[in-house]
C-alpha cells in the first residue's frame, strides 16, 4: 500500500478537486488506451473530509454488476455537485439570515442532502467500498474524532459498519450549515457526529498515520500522497470589527478561520514530515492559490458561482498540466509494477 489520494472539505468548492479528478481519469484512459480506467484503480488508499468524503465514497462505490469495479466515473461524481449543489444549499431567506449571524443552529434542511445521498448510494455499506479508506467526522458527545474505516468495517462487522449514505451525511455535517448527523451503525449503535473539518479539513495526515501503523515500517519511503484542496483562502477579517462584535455574531467567521487553520496545519506537517524522511517530492498538493475570482463560502452554490468554480478549476488544471502528467505517469508506472 503506497499511493494515497486525499481530498479536502470545502462544501460546494468540492467542484475544484472534482474537476481535477475528471481530468486525471481522462488522461488515465488516454495514456493507457483503456476506456474503462478509473481513478479508484490507481490509488491504494483514500482519505476524505466533508465534501472530500462524499467524493471519496462516490469514487469507491461498487458497481451493481461487479462489486470490485467502481459504480461512478469521476465525471459522475462531479455531477453530484453541478446538478444538485444549488438544491442542497437552498433555504428560506430569513432562516439563512439568522443562521449567518449565529441565531439558529443550521441554515439548511439536511433532508435534501439525505435524499440525494440515498439516490446515489442506496444501501451500500462502508465495508463494501472497493478500496481501503478513512473518512473523518467528530463525535460531539464523546468529544473525540471519529474515523470511518473501510478495513475496520470489514474486519469487525456490523458494530463498526455503516451505510455509506450515513457516512457521507456525518462527514459533511458542517456546524451552522447542517444539523448534527445522528446516525447508527448496522448494529444499531447511535453516533451524533459533526463534519470532520473541525479537526482535519485536509485529511492527508490522518491517512498517513492510518497506513503506517506497522512498527517495522519506521521510514515509509514507499508512500506517495496526492492531496487535493478546495482553494487557499485569502479572506481577511478586521481585528477591530471582530473585537467590537458580540460573540454570537462572529460564529461564522470563527468557523471559517478554524477550518482554514486546520487545513494549513495538516499541509505544514505533511511537508515537514516528508522533507524529514528525504522524500519531499512524494507529497504533492494541488489547489488554486487563491479564490478571489469566486465566492468562497462553502454554501455559495448559485449557478453563477458554480460556473465560476468550474472556470477556476479549469484554469488551475491548465496551469498545472505538466504536474498532472507527471502524477499520471507515476500512477501508471506504480500500477504496472504491482505483483500479480
């Protein structure tokens, strides 16, 4: 196990890594001459938080005709956002207004998202996903991180297995946007969970720790991580304005800064770890350098902003085309070297 795909959280900005995945899959098909090539077949391990968790589950969802093959292409995964983003992030104006200033618990009715997840995943279980993965969430009663693990679900059965639709609902339960996800394992155990972005908006560090539990693998030089972000925020907050505003009204700003900080911290540690190990080039992160051309709120899902996000991602792909080509070449090389 040595190639990891990690996908950040970021709400509707999941369109950005989604576009990268579509382009990668297109190049894989072209380069290998195999029209049935899928992203899921070229990585050994997957990690996702929030919108990245949903994308991960879409990529790994098994086909109804062949449980070892993916059901959805990268394009079909992206289409969840393009076709349904505006519906997911729709609410009556007064509720949204009060949620924006911290007066209510959530802006949006999660039933819309839950219906879409049911349509995509039906009764697929975490244990049935076609590759090992880790999806992040946070248990508000136990006050601890919760990790959905495909391998654990397979090994420990119903007590640690979940419907994938519930995994996606939990990892994307962003505070102030959606209500707490009260889900149950297949054994009936209740879990009250929030978005994993609270501690791991960028889940690459969680993935790295997860696959390197073997004590004999002290220097894991065989690891390659591709981390897909949803854009580096440059939004500034006025310190005087924050200081003079009642605490209730700064909740959205604090949440934004907290999640951005978690993303930057994970990226910083990953760079340092891989540099220390002498394999700095084995960790690669792709995301737009800034989000100035789009509305960057995770619920900014107007048709106009969705078009802007697509354009931003397309521009980044063009600018990083050579880097993406090198990633594809490496994935194909590593795949051909696998023992059969």
